[in-house]
C-alpha cells in the first residue's frame, strides 16, 4: 500500500488494535474505520471518518463483532491483540448499571466506584470506558479526578469533577462544561498530604450536594479516578477518599496486594473487585510524565489541534493578590500558641511578586475577597507568568481570555510551563 492508503488491519470479534504515536514524532497519525463497528475507550467510531492522533498518543480500538481499520502515518508500535480485559471492564459497567436501575426505581443514590492501582495500569482508561458506557445508556454520571499529577479535568496540580452528559470525543475527550476544580498546587499528593485530603473531602461534599439537586445525576452515580500512590500515606489517602465519597465499589487494577489490603481494612458493604490491566499499558519514565504535564498545560492554552489563540497582557503587582497554600514547616516551639505543625500545611500565605514566580502556573480563584475561605473555594481557570518586570512592578500573563482577569486572587502552583511556540 502507498503511504496515502496507509496500513490496513482486519480485526476479528473481541479483538483490539493498539498503537502509539512517538512523543517526538513530527507528524500526526490518522485512523479510519472502513468496515464493521468499533469503539475507543467506550466511544463508537464513525465509519469512513478520519481521526487524528498527535505525538504521544496511546490508542486502543476494540471491536465486538469485527472491523477493518486503516492507519496512515508513522506509529511507534501497532498490533492486534486478542488478549484484552475490555470484556471484563464492560461487565463491570453492567454491574454498575444494575445498581443504577435499582437506584432510579427506589429514588436512592446510584453506585460510586473508586478506581485504584499503581501508576501506569490504565486507571484513567477504565474510568473513561465506564463513564462512556453509562452515558450511552442516557445516564449522567459524575466523573471525579483525584490524580493531581495528571489533571484530566483542569490542569496538573488540581483535583476536579464534572457531570458527563455525552460520550467523550474520540480525539479531544470529555466535553468540559462548567467543571468543578480545586487548586492543590503540587504534582504529588505527598507534597502536601493534609491539603490533598482536605480538598478531596471538600470535593466529595459538593458532589453530594450536586447529586441531591438532580435525581438523574444521583441515580447515575460517581466514577472516581485516583493517583498511582498506593503505599504508606498514599494508601491512607485511598481509604480517606473511599470514606469521603462513601463508595460502594472499589476496582483494583493489577495489584493483588492492594486488593487484599483493602479487603481487610474496609467494611464488608464495600465491594472490592480485582481487574487486570490492559496489555497495551506501558510504564512511563519521569521524563515522559513531565512531558505529559507540559502537553496538558499547552493544550489548555492552545488547544489540542493548536487552534486556540491565547492572550498575553500585563497586570500591575498592586492589581492582583498572590498566595501560596502551605507555609514552610517550623518547629513546634516557633509556632503560635495552640497551633500544630500540620496546621501550616493548609494555611494561606500572602506572597510578593518576584522573579521567583516566572513561568509558574497560577490558578484564578473564584473568591471575591481575601476574607473568604480561599483554600476551599473552587477556581475559574489558569494563567502563566511569562515575564516579571520588577522596575515597572508589572506581571505579563498568558491567559485563555483577554483582559481583565475575572478575579484578582491568584494561587501559585509549584508547576511551571515554558511558553515556547
């Protein structure tokens, strides 16, 4: 076949085409289904439509009854696999759907499932499949993201949730209409364990309120993705999240040790299931993770297809209020009377604009004044500091919308982004 015709793959029933686009590739890869029926992470492909995948993409296309797929462009790897856990994942969806049916009939709360496991076991993929299958049955589940290193809702350094009304777009993922996002500010839950648990509990509280406002959302349930931090304090964070969200089911991916730990530590009414990871999941290096965070931030400002045009403008130091969450650790003897060292981890610390915040991502808080509980207030969006002029007392910001900023309270992340086009 010519390069334009691409490489053709014929899949039999219950098989999966997996392919990766090299993160350093200079060209994209196109996928087209020319015959049969197939789906990607629970979203059905349209026949004869070309889908574009960018460098770094990892894709798995599953078919129940057989299909023909065509790939155009250079992939790092592409192969057909018959060994796929996809059927087990869909069986998990079917069990959740039975609980949804009963919840709708009884006007009670639908199922809440926490997806846990080590890094690079396909937790996000399983969540996407479960959400998509629920939406295809006209449910409106809440998807909650607790993995601060990934930031599939919002950016890395945040946790968030959204009500999903339609299947994820093949290329661009879920439509993020009015997501609920909280600023954490770090890329690892262990960087500020107390703050992380505080925000998880706050997110769960607001999701409970949202569910109470809609019978459909309440019956549809909540699907919760977690970080790959499963030992020590990470394990405690998983148990805390399970309690905060009052989950009914925990799906453990590829970790029998974690499965047995949870079985022993959680009450009997929480059903714990062990599922295999997909064979297509590969372990990412620290460099690959950093590149993934960078890509996610770039996508926020420029769009997945580089079709969004962000704005750059100046703001005076005096026109914004900068804060960090978490004061430096001090000995107990240096703390105010009655204050414990851990209390400083959730303390709001006013910060003066200096060159030290250059290239840092800032969250725009929804708070309207500093007397509010800013730590537990959701955020409206993000900007990046691209220049600091100490002589003129001016910050230059990269923003998704033109001036003015919607609010003037900005929270500094311990995450940087170099705006190099």
